[in-house]
C-alpha cells in the first residue's frame, strides 16, 4: 500500500523537518541527522525540570508533537518502531537539562529501557540529576510481567508537564509520574494491522474481524473477535478496563490509532460516554490521534483515576497544538426547535382577475407538456413538461385557498405550494423565486420589479445568469420588458428563448453535463416554457 | 471495509452526540433528530452576527467541529454526503440569529445552494437579516462554471468568525467572506477513494496510482497519475495551484482528507514548506484533518493571499479544538550537538592486583564458553557463552589502557568497553551496571556496595529482580555476601544460580518467551556465568 513518504531512509527526518517548519519557530532540533533525531523547545532556558520522552517513530503526534510549554522539553526520535540510540538520548538530555535535572518518560520496551537507561547513567556521570519512569499501562496480557507502554504515556507527559511548568522539583515530578503510571490502564482494538514503510502489510486480521489487545507496533492481539459495530467494539474494550476502574471519578484518553476517521472517532466517543461500564469516566481527552500506530484502523482507551490535583494538571493549557485538551463528559445539551418551521398558513382572499391570470398560466403550461418534454429529452431527462404540468395542476387546484387579494402573501403562498408539489431542485428554485418576490412586494416594489428581485435571488442561489442556457435567458428580458406591456414581454421572452438554441455548453443545471453538440439547435426547455407562458398571456389579454 | 459505526441510519446523530458529550458543555443541538441535525454554541447570546455553515456529513471536523467562539455559531448537518433539508437549515437560522443577522457559508453544491438558499428566503420572510456566500475554491476542473467548494471553506469560517467575534456588522462580515472566496484556490489528491458507509468501495484508483483533483465526495479526479512519492505528489498539487499564487505572501491550508497518517502529513508539510513552487506561502494552517472525505487516503492544499488584516483574523485564537492554528512557515531551527557525547577517555594507570583479578575473571568466562552456550540453547539462542567470551577477550586486551588505580574511573571504563564490544541488550545492561557502580564509587561507597548500586540500577532499567530467572538471581546474593569474603560470595552465587533451575516461566529477557517445561531443570546461563566467576575467584584466592 503506497504512502505519502519519499524513502524509508529519510521518512523520520522529513517528518521532523515538516513539524519544525510548521511549528511557528517553537521547536528546534539538534544538529545530529541522520543518527541523532532530537526535537526540543526552541524557547527552553533550563530553569525548570526538563521532561524528555521518545522512542521509535510511527506514533505521531507522540512524542515530538507534544514538545512545548506545559508538556515535553525534548523528544528523542528513533526510526519507525526502533528505539533511538544511547547517543541520541544522551544528546537530548545534555541539550536540555539544567540544574533542576530531567525526567525521562520511557515506554516499557526493552530497547527503550536500555538506551534511555544507559544514557541516563552517562548523563549522571556528567553530574546531571536524571530520573526515569517506565510506562507499562497496557493490560492486554494480564499476566505479562512486563506490560507494554501505550497511550497512557500521555497522562504522564501532561501531569508531569504541568508540574514541571509550575516549578516543581525533580523528585515531586518523578513521584507524580510514578503514581500516575501505577494507577493507569490502557487497551486497544483494531480492524486491521498497520503498514510499516518498506515492509509488506501483514494480512493477519481477516475482514469482518477485529483484534483486541494488539500492540502499537502491530504486535498480534490477545484475541480476534467478530466485529459487529462501534458499540460492541467499545464494549469489549471497556469490559477489559472495567476491573481497573475504581469507584471514584476517572479520566479516559480516547486515542485514534492512525486511520480511524473523525466521524468514527465521534461515534466511539458517544459509545464511551454513554456506556454503563464507563459511568465513572467523568472526563475525556480526545477523541484524537495521540499515540498512533502508523495507519492502524483502530482506537485505544486509557483510564486514570482523577483527584483535584491531577485534574488540574490534566486541564492546564499547553503549547502543543496536538494536545486536544480535557473536557468533562456531559449529556448532550438539547434545545427546543425554534418556532416558525411550519410556514404560516395564508388567509384565503378573493381576486377574480388574479385568479384568472393564474389559471391561464397553469393551462398554458399543461398544454405545453408534450412539447417541453420532447425538448428536454435533447438535453436532460425529458421531464420538464411533466414536472411543470404536475405543479400547474396542483397550483390550479389550490387557488381557492390562496390569498389572491394580497400580492405579498400570494407570492409566498405560490412559492410554498410549488416547493411542496414540484420535486427536487426545480421546486426549491421556484419557491426561492416567489419567496423573494413576496419580500420585494412587502417592501413596496411593483410586481414586475418584485419578480425581478426574485430572479436576482435565484440567480444568486443557483449560480446561473443570462447566457447560461437556462430559463433565466427568457425570464429576465421578459420581466425587464413587462413594464412596457405584456406584448413586449412576450416578444422579449421569445427572443431570449430562441437565443438559447445557439448557446454552447450549459453553465448550470443538469444540461451542463451534456456535450455541446447535443444542445445546439434546440431551445432550452425552461426558457421555452417561459416564452410560451408570456406569449399565451399576451394573446389572451 | 468495516468501520467503527453502528448503523448507517444513526451514524450522523451518534457522531454529533459524541461530539457534544465531549465538548465540555460548549455545544448544544436542536431537538430535531433525526431530520434536523443542528449543532450550535451553547453560550450564544445572539448579540453578534451569527455564522452558519453545514452540508452533507462525512467531512468532519467540518462543520460541527468548528462551532465555537471565533468560528461558527451553528452547523447544519445532513446525512453523509447529502445536503440538509430546508427545514433543518431554517431551524439553524432561527435558533441563532439575532438583530445583527446571520451569514450562511455554503459550499458550491446544487443541493446545498438550494436548501440554504430557500431557508434564507424563509428566514428573511420572518424579518431576519440573512446573507449567504457560496465557496467555490476547487480548481480541479479549470473550465468548470460551478467549481466545487472544498477545504478553502475553512478560510471563510475563520476570517468571518474573527470579524463577527470582533463585533463587525453583517455587511462587513459578508464582504470579507466574499473577498476571501474570490481569491482562494484549492486542489486535492488521493491514493484511494473513500468508503461510503453502506456502499461498496469503488476500486477506481489502482494501487500505485494517485488521482489528482478529485472531489471530497469521492467524485473522480481530473487525471490519474503514477504515484512516485510524497515530494512528487505535492509537486503536482503545487503545479496546479502555482498560477493562482500571486506575488505577495500567501497562507496555505494543508488538509488531511481522512486516513493519511500524522507521519505522512508531516512529510507533506515538509515538501510544501520547501518547494520552490510554494515560495510565497509564508504561513500554514495544519497539517490537520479539517475538511475530510470519510477515510480518503489523500490531502488537499488551499491557498489564499494574506494581508495584515486577514492574517490577524486567521491568527486569532478560537474555541474549537479542531482548529490547528496558523503558523509562520520557517526554516527548521538547528542547534549544535551538546558536548560530551564522546565519553572522556580515561587516563591509564597501573594496579597489578586489580589487573590480575580482572584477567582471572576474563579467563574464567572464556573457559566456560562451551558449557554456557549449551545451557543457553535450552532457553535462548545458545550464544551466552560466545557473547561473554568475545567481551572477555576484548576486555583482557584493553587492560593496559585502563585506569586500574582509580575504581570510579575503572568501573566506568569497563562499562564503556563492554558496551562497545558486546552486541545488543547485554552490552547496554553491563554498561549501565558498571556505570552506576562507578557513580557509587565516586560518592564514596565501598566496592561491594557500589556493585550493588549497579545491580539496583539494571534491575530498575531492565525491569527484572530476584526470582525472575536472570543473572540477578546469582549476582545479588553474591554481592550481598561479598563483605563476608569471596568464599561466602561464591557459595551464595552457586545457591542462587542453582535455584534458577526450579524457576518456572522467566519474567524478563528472551527466556520469558520460552515455555516453562523447556526451562525447568536447567540453570539460567547468566546466573551460571556469575556463579562460575565467583567460584573461580574464590578458588584462586
């Protein structure tokens, strides 16, 4: 499976440089490429306890993405899924450690423990105060003597980060980190393994199966289960965590393992927030990618009991943009629907003249059904005539319910009627046309101007204007000519409709997908309908 | 391809509820499920211009994730890739619009234009001030009369959001949005299409190919190209954007289309930051998922010229955690490597007695090579004897270069020598052991206590302690007995080593992966080596 990388050899350095180049100058790196890949705070003055983490890459944003005020001072990055060397860790320690000392936050993998451990020894030999904590939060294998370190590491970065930022001493910071590690637990599940650059993807998890308790390097999980849905997947994870969740309030990290979409993560957040198994989870960090496993399609949940102190540490704002913050889990706030969704029913009123004109319009459209359909078959799906006929029949049948004596209300009511009886876009467009015309009437405009205001609005909403081979080509000149009499309007409409026959590619509506050669020589059916309407009205008057 | 959802019918409402439940009470929704899905600010007092966006779902965090202070007031969410209804949009408008009016920010799709457009008409009929802008930033099809709206929409959310937040009037906010829309341009590329829940995935893009200019609903791109690498992919995208990038400074949005990993996105950020085609891009928003297309493995770049005013609007901090902020693009800051990475070479000094003891130790280990290998073959890869012999030979050859008269320096130098000559974990463990012993010597501890300090450190770093079937089982009792004489130490070491034969599953090191039945009855080879060392020394003294 191809990925957006250049070559395996420069993958991690390219990514670190990309991070630095877009950090707004908040991050720096040591001049040790390719062997030594250390990202550190650019503004660090060594006045407080330094926090250093790291390990193999492929878990971004962990750890370099969490370097910044209130979290890590430096991240020592290995190649993908490979521990950084002793020299790299030592370089990181020596670069950022001042008189207050430093804490190394290490995930429990032999390579990391040893390389960070030896680097710590060497740094101590230089007289530095160095302490080290090992995160082993993974509960996938309950009897494993050396549980792996996974996303719970973020609790440590954040709690220790807040303490160090506040000026706490190395012992206090170390103790807080150790306490958090003792009490946290994590487990992950995934629908697929991860794609390690340069290696073939392991097809271990069959489609339709999920793996529970797999590692962040794609290590096989404790069990494969049939994947049912998000609820069931979260339920299995919480079942494993439940024995670790005590009676008091807890915080959960909901971590995206790589390629799970924001939409899926929100669904999982909902399942976590509403599961009876998680009733003591009162705060959540995420959902967000925090400790990923390349492109793994999965998630993990980490839990930690919270007291007032570590709640404050977890809540404190930080520099790194990758930190999603912690929020209280709450019931969704639901507000009542506003009034006015159902349009106000107009009060019927009589106006024989208006009624007669409207009836004429309807009859003209009904009479043109077959010919308009035929025309539409050249450029669309051949239903313009039928659509208009259906609407015209419905409108004709509704005239006795219409506020015929009040143009403002009438225009709005016609729009409403058409939006209900005409399907799809055409109904909405005519509803907008008549609605805007009604508004213009209300503000005192004469009817031709009001109709032009409606036209302007549908042009704006639909994105079409004169020359785009739509009904506008006939309607606009007709409405502009209307103050000079219906005969002039009809003439203008006809000229406009006929002009569409020589227009090339349509610029809006469905005809825009039809090749030019199919259109040339035929009037646009919408424009033709308008022309016939005005011609018919002119004839009758 | 399975996804972490429950059922298609509740996908969007589940996700919205998940968003709300983890928003810390900052978001609310209208009581219109399942038809009306409107997310709005919980703290909104209608005192300023309201900003409303939305459209089909599947683009998260757009748009509900950008509801909050300084960005959107409300998001109207349709089903996946389907426009919300007129009623839903109208409900959103009526719920949040006060006397200052509202701006609808709509992506250029017919359904969205019409539904938002008609809802705007209806809201205007209620007397609300409503304006609407249509984002059409996609330049994939240069001659398309109705370009699609894609990730550039975020520029509008942010600029209009900052202005509205600052109290600007509806006209000013609308004008700023329109200006931004006029000047922006976007294009995306992907290695795969997206998986629409409930539909089979379209296998349109062959592995090894990339599609350029595809839409955020998986609409086919303008062209398929052979995918080479991240640099080439970014280059193709920038080639399309280059004609749209003017002479002044620009800002780019680097958008993750769904399932591209943070590591890949950082590599792409590096390519964008360093491309000569993007030399006028002085600021970047992201890389981050902003306007996704479900799980599409791709990215898009949007560009906009910046002046002082919109730079300030884009930089202003906001409520929504999904907004990644804007940073200046800068060269990576590179700091010199710290001094001290090369260990200080010890000054050789003579001490015949120490030299003799060390030579004896080396000879004892060399003599035990074959037997230790044989023992190791029961539980490991059969090389303990060879590994120790290689190290012993190297150490023996280095004795004349050693600071034999200074225990502190000697321990450190022995550790250094062993870490260089022994491969893998064993070298690092012994380096840590002797390094910590050296430190303890330096602080005045006698040699047995110093060695115990070393043992404590490797126990801490390696995670093993007595009883875990490692060399510690012999070394710890031996060192504890050492103050009572070498004979007692040898006796204790032998007892400890023999005790490992009855230990079950190893708890650390490689033997922890070996079944219990293979281990029982055999001494741990590391512990055996320690016992032979002490027994040999006792015999010789």
